[in-house]
C-alpha cells in the first residue's frame, strides 16, 4: 500500500487545542512508566488490535503501529515496499520519533515561547496526526482519533479528518422497520452515520463500521464487495472515502496455505485391480501407465491399461459419475468417441 508524498503545514499553537470539549472521552491509557512492555513510539500505547491499529512493527528496538506510520502527518514513504516498514525508511521514522520526543522535552522545560504539539483528545503531548481540513488546528494520536470518531483514509495521500470535518455519507436510504447489520445481525442506526454505513449501490445493505472493516481486512482488495448486491467498484470507492481500510493483498482464506489441499491434484490409479507392476502412484505422460482423472469429479483416476483405454482417449469418467447421468459413457477419445471402462 503506497502513500503519495505530501507537504505539511506548520502545526498549531497549544492555545488552539480543544481543552474545554465536553464530548471528549477520558484520557487514554498510555504506557509510559514501568518496565519492559513494548509501546508504539508514536502513540505510546501497547495496544495490538490489528483491526484498529494494523500490525505492530518491531525491529532493533523500534516499535510502531502500522496505521500510526501511515498517518503520521510529517512522515513520507520514500522507499520501496520491502524497505523499512512498508516503505517508510528507518532513518525517517527515527527522525520523526525524535521530533515527537523533542515535543515531550519542550513540554517539561520552562521555555514558554515553544508550544508542545498536544493531542486535542487525550491532552497528552506527542500527537503526530493532523486534520487535513482547511484551517483546522486539531492534532491527535491515531488511536485517540479512532476512538473519538475521526476518519483515516487509506488511499492517495492517506488524509486524516477530525470528527468535525470527517466525510459523511449522503445516500438516500430509508429503513421501513428496524434494520439489522448484514454481518452481525444486530441493530444499526436509523440513518447513515459514523458507526453505521450503507451500500451506495443497492442502499439495502446496512452494517456497523467495525463489522464492514473486519470484512474488508479478510476479503482484501480483490474480493471485498457489498455483501448483498455484490457491487465492487462503487462500493469500494465509497468505503475508501469513509475510512475503511482495504488492504491490497490476497484474501485471508488464500494466505498461509489455508486451502492448499484444494489445489492438490489426485495422483493415483483407483482401478481394481491396478495392473501397474510399480504401483498405483505411477503417472506417465504417455503409454500404458498414463494416468487419466475423471472428467466430472477429478477425484478418481485410472491408468490407461487398467481401464483398457485406447491411445486416443483423452477424457475419462469414473463409474460413479457415469452412473449419475453426467455423461453417456465412461471415456471419450478424439471426436468424443464413446468407450466403456472396465
């Protein structure tokens, strides 16, 4: 997932932070004291929920969340995908972490002319994400913003928006009765909002944000579509805009050999008896021990000689499949000439 390079504006002074916002949640639990536990260098949290924060990247004492990397406002991808963490070079990450650390230092010094970059949600210094709306001064940590209802886009310039300026859905969708999330079957809000999204194509598929986000992470870019109408192009474009992360990789069920056995080809003769002196596993390209698999099921095989097939036979059907009426006979040669298997 490649992020386009971008320019950044100067950060806002401390006076512009929302110190009196009554709707803000309590201060986040940050791991600064105590021994040992690894925390993200950006948000200073040890949380490892991959559906919210992405993967926890570790190397040579450097620990950062994947999504904190992508949305650090002053950090650009300058390397190839296999370099550093997702194309973010280690020197660049270290430099950005140093900048954040300097913010911590400035906050502890009596210098009053410098303003530390505080998170407008948890009020802690070290925030690295800035709202991209014009003239908006809000700066926050990635997990704080996620909890507060900010939107983080995972395409193009990977823009971030605070809860005041986040994109909203403008879809003409009406619920007749109480509508359920198509994924978890729990009730959703009566109209589209931050926590409730609707398919822009069919307008009949409603789901919770965290439910469709989980679906996107499992299905990935090549399979993610509306669970109801199966639209992919318009649906993905809208989900990207609303901050749903759709990774560009194989679907979860295709990774780590989860279905490797489905791709294994049957490789033995099932005739009774098998006439091959070497054994049932012999499978030559030509000759009497050429192995043919059932044209219908593919889960049964025979040697050419074991079923008394001619040299011109190139398609064969096992007795179980031929008895179900899927074919006229057991084997076909050139011009679909029917032969009977032994």
